[in-house]
């Protein structure tokens, strides 16, 4: 069957305490001798505990998901408003063009031209 580690008997509380002391320790070798564990085990515990501590909490995950949904909704709204703005700019340009062309009489000046 599987081989059991000689460090498996240490409680989570002990490993946590050891990692906290490691963070404040200047002489890791002395700490390992004092605790009766190898450097490798101590650093493995640290890596595992930091991996667990770095994981976002459920409330943080929920908040992040809500924020992502809100960002996606706002992006869609921005695209819609940009399209509306482009539509109104084009419509305004056409109205201006028609206004300019209709403001002039469109005909030639009446009257005869005399060659006198």
C-alpha cells in the first residue's frame, strides 16, 4: 500500500505554528532541530498553507462574479450607446445636408441678361 510520511502525525495547528515561526525566524536550521522536522517539510508546509491562505474566500468569489457580470453588462450598454450615437450623427449629417440644399432657391436668377 501507500507509504505514510513520518510528518503525517503533526497536527494542522502544529504545522501552522511552525510556519508562523518560520516567517519570523532568522536561523531555519535551528528551528528545524527545535521542532524535530526537516527543512523540506517545513517549506512544504509553508507552501501549502500560503496556497490555502491565498485562495479567495467565498464572499470574495461571489463579489468578483457580481463585478464581472456588471462589467459585461456595462460593456454591452456602452456598445449600444455608441451605436446610437453613430446613428444620430449620420442622421444629423443628412438633415444638415438637406437643409443646406433647400435653403438656396435652387433656381437660376430670373431676369434677362442684356448684352448692353
